[in-house]
C-alpha cells in the first residue's frame, strides 16, 4: 500500500509533525495518531462497502432488466406460436369441412363434382354399385 501525500514534500511533512508534536505533546501524539489511523481505516472500509453496494445494485438492476426482457421475449414467442397454431387449425378446419352456410343444392353439386373427379381418376364404379354421383343425387332428393 502506498501512502500518497498530496503535494507535500519531505521537509513540509517534518514541519507538520513538529507542529503536531508541539501542540499535542509526547503523550497525546501517539493516541491521536492511533485515532486518526482507525478513523481512516473505518472511512476506507465504509467507502468500499458503499461502492460494493452500488455495484451490486447496478448488477441486480441489470439482471432484473435482462430477466424481464427474457420473459417478454418468451411471451411474444409463445403468443406467436399460439396464433400460428390457431390460424393453422382454422385453415385446416376450413379446408376439411364445408362452409356452414352451404345449401343442400350446393352440397349436391359439390358431391357430384367430387364423385366425377373420383370416377375420372379411379374409373367408374364396379358392377352392382351405384356411382357416387348417383348417391349424391339420391341424398339431395331425400
């Protein structure tokens, strides 16, 4: 540990010590020096603790900010996944089910088109079976 005397030369330090010795005397000078040493030690200790508390508070605040940012990011990601899954489910639901406002005639037309497409790809119905188009027509008339 180095002692820094602010712009005090060796001769000036000797003058200050002589004046202190003359004012305090030989008995009180060691007591005063011990008191000043303890006081400086306490001041340095308090200063170090204060600096540590400030650093800890700064780190805690930064950590809290980072945690909050992480929670916000996680929430936005989760809500994005939920919205994406919901829109996928709606699209899937819409593509697999007819519109709820489909009229019987529109349903018959749709079934007839599906049956014609099926027969076009897979051939006409086997002997003894009615075609899907005929089944769709019967369903509409029933």
